[in-house]
């Protein structure tokens, strides 16, 4: 199957390029602020499926630049999905736990009411709604805390800071599932093929790593696996203010994903080991 990917250098897009022979469009080839151009790219390439792995992910910046975030996260995916619907091909789209309000302490099911806390979540929710409204074969995968050996992410930040300092203060009252980009890419590829065979699998799903953990405990595991000696002190979110509010509960129920696509919830500790091995090999 010929698969077209929006995104080229991001964490998931990079893994998709490594795992399959896809056509990946970077920013110079597909301007996500020009939704019509994205739709034309789909028509021009005539793929068998499309995966949208591109997004405006600057959560804090979105608070002051919601118009651009909406164009990239909301309008563009809607036009992509509409183009796919006209061509009768599957569209796979990556969304986020930020569409929820982060309340409670139970995992969010895919059909739980949405209530984003800020601009980033609002724009991603707009994208979800536009994809569904297009009426074509689709899968929306909400994910959280994406990590890999490339791009900017928590693992790489902790490795850098842990090597520079003896002690770090890390938020401990936000709980979620770190998710290796490699596992997200695997699921996107599985879903694209499965949807082509069975459009009835269309819907909204979750993909997040397990077990659920706080940012502070995630940092401790990063240091443990990497052999870095750095003390982690727990702090509340209130001690680390940011322009955009973060969900305190990012736990997500992955059971519908397992039922539809046969994929188990990834163990982020295994994924972390692979990420650290890759980074070590790159330094050698």
C-alpha cells in the first residue's frame, strides 16, 4: 500500500519513515497553514492511505498564537480527511490527551466528554471534529507524553539536565502514560491497512504507554536506566507555572484500540531502554 505521511522530521513521522516505505512531506513540501494545498497533495500523490503525523505542538506558544495552531491542528486535518473521503481511502490522524480537562484519577475512555483546558487542546479537538465531519474512513489516535531518540522530548531533556546537575525538581502531581513514538508509528501503519480492509473500524482511539506514572517518577526511571546519578525532588504543578495549563490526569483507556487493531498497550520502560540504546549508539 502506498502511504502518504504529512510530517517528516517529527518524532512519529521519523519513526514512520524508518519502519515503512512511505512518502513523507515536510514543511517545505506541505504547508499546513494552507489546507487546500494539503488536500491537493493527497490528490497529486494518489496514495492508498494517508497518515497525518504533523501538528502545531508548541503548547505554551499556542496560547498567544491560537490562529496558527488552529490552521495547522484544526483546518488542515479536516481538509486532508475530506480529500481522503472523496478518494475513498483511509485517513489516520494523531491527536492528544489535551482534549480532556485532566480531572479525576481514572483513565479517560475514547467516548469521555472532552473539555480542553487551553488553546492547544481546543485546536486539536477542532481537528478531531473536522476529521469526523468529513465522513470518510478514519482513525483518530489520541496519545500522550511522546518520547523518542530524536526531536525535543522529556527523555532528552532529562538526560541533558541530569548530566549537568545533582538535583532536579520535577512535577509529581501530573500522571500519564509516556508513549514511545515507535509504538505510535507501528499502530498508525497497522490501522491504515486495517481500515482499508474494514472501514467499519473507523473511530476514535487511545494509544498511551503503561504503566501510568508521574513526571517525577518517569525522570527517576530515565536516570536509573541511563546510570545518571541525579536526585529527583517532587513538586506540585503550582511550583512550575506555565502559560498553558497541563492536565493533571492524562491516564487513557487503551482497550478499544486493542479490540479493534490487536495492539497491546506499549510498555514505556521497554521503549525507554530502546531509546537510550539508540542515543548511546549515536554518541559512539
